C-alpha cells in the first residue's frame, strides 16, 4: 500500500509541477492558449486529487461535524472555483456586455457540471459496475434476465440524500422565473443542505467508514505528521486552484472563439469535465474494488452538494463583487439550461427511488445526455438544421425528461411513498434522539 500510495501522491503532484514552473517564472504570457489551458488544467486536476485525499485523511482527527462541512465544500471546490470567477466578474462588470456574458457563463458552468455528473457520472459508473470484469463478485450487482436488465443496488441509507435532492430539484424549476439567482434561492438551497447536514449529524450513530488507497495510508502516520500532511495538502491544492483556474477558464473561452464555438459551450462542457474527472476516477477505483455501493452513494452525495451549495452561493459572490446586494442575472438561454438540468435531475431521481438502477436505465440516461449535447453542438456548427432555436431544443429535451420522470414516479408511486415515509421517520428519530440525550446525561 505504501508504494502505491506514494506513487499516486507523486503522480498527482507531478500534474501540478508544470504550472508551478510556469507561474513562478512568469512565462504564462509567452505560452500559446492551448498550452496554457493544458498546463493549468492539469494543475487543477492534480490539485483536486490532493484535496480529496487530504479531506478523507482528516476525518480521522477532526470532529465529525467539521469533517462533513469541509468535505461538502471540497466536493464542489473545482467547479466552484470556475463558477465563482465568472460570478465575480459578473458583479465587477455589472451592466456591461462583459458582465452579462460572465453571468451567463457562471450559469453555464453550473448546469454543465450538474448534467455531466448525472449523464456521464451516474450512467457511466452504473454501466461500468454491471459490465466490468469480475462483476459477479460484487454483491451490489443483480443478475436479471433480459436485454440490459442487470442492475446495481444502492444502499437504502442514501434515501435521505435522494429526498433532499428531490426537494432542491423542485425548487430549481422556479429559479428562472425570478430573472436571476437571488437571495431567496440562496436561502432555500443552502438551507436545504444545512438542514440535511443537521439531520445527518443528529442521527449519526454509524461507525467510522474505512478508507482505502492514499487516505488509508496517510491515516497510519502519527497524529502530528498526519495533521501536517493534511494541512499541507489543503494549502498546496488551494494555491494551485486559485492561481490556475482563471487562465484555465479564460483559455477555454479563447479556444472556443478560435474554432467558432461560443464561450459558454466550452465553459459548460469542457471545464466541468476536467473538474469532475478526479471524483469519477476515484469512484471507478472504488467500483473496481467491489465497493460500487460506496462509489455510487458518493456520486449522489456530490450531486446534492452541487445542486444546493454551488447554485445557492453564486448570488453571494456576485453581490460581494457588486458591492451591494443583487441577483445574478442570466438570459433566456440559461433559463432553458436550468430547466433542462432540473428535468434531468427529476428523471434521474425517478430511476433511483427503488434503490437500484439497471443497465437499461443507465443507457437511457447516457443517450439522452449525449444526444442533447451533440445536437446543440451541431446546431452551433451549422451541421444540423432544425426548425426550432437552440432554446426551444432545450425545452424539448426538458419535456422528454419530465414525461419520462412523471411516468416512472406514477409507476413507482409506492416506492416514492416509502422513501418519503422512511426519510420522515429518519428526521423524527434524529430530533427525538437529540432531545433525549440531555436528559440521559443528567
């Protein structure tokens, strides 16, 4: 384990070294746009790994409440770094063309990250779990007769996350009607996550989760060295992301413009792919070790983080840059992107309320995602001609997801009622236990 862990740490660190050399030497201005994007993007990738490993290692020493709060923020840190950059620019240049574009790019990156997590993350990991070599040894894989009928079982303890994700999704449909992301959206979405954390903490009676790989190795260090290692990983990774994210994002904009692709398309799809890849790689690693339940649950928890914290805090960054309170504005196209993202989440939740996802369902999720993205790209490039605008195309796919989702919710209404009932019981038990603890201590 020691050799593999040191190799992984060295590999992640090596991804950041080219950017360190470029940044310290001041050579960034002399590099081509493509080279700048590659070097800074690799740095963000390597830093994301280091952040994740540091956070997992810290769970051995810090209070549970602090660990959960830190992990929640770190789970969306790479995506938030790009999003915060554009939300900040939208506030600084408010009222100008540059500010309007920055606001739209902030929404584009947020919706892209969320749809990639489901369309590629959930679907891809489910298919990998079912079809990888040796899947018969994974107890979470259910062999079923029929075409693509094999499925992946989920831990029923994830029901609370699914319910809170469902509530956040319902609210997301309302966001565009206010003409921007405002303080009410922040209160509701961030409030949902805070409520979720509070319930988890009050009901947390499980033993410490066992870690694997790099975190497991780092947790064997004596406490003083372990703490120093975690702090070093946090500090180094934070510096890498802080310094690399702006040239990475702006470089992607320039590359898109050079080939005739709008900036929002590059920021919506390419940038989130880089920031989501560390998490997907770690999940695939867990799946390959026959820990697919833990891996898939991590993806669901990450979606909840992104769908609440990432959206809800954009208005805060925008207002700070603006120097006063203001709702983060976006155009009609981004309203369609938000509705489509919410509809995809709605459909994805309908797949999981019976605590499993089949290969057939994962294929549908993946195909719908790819079809929409490729159709939009071909429209932009003039390869595909349709009698509708790109905004109307977004609404068409929104409708498809909603019809499929409503249909599944009707068919699985008993499962939906069960998950809502169980989650309500979890909430009541958590607060009941909390109320009883002081009396027991007297």
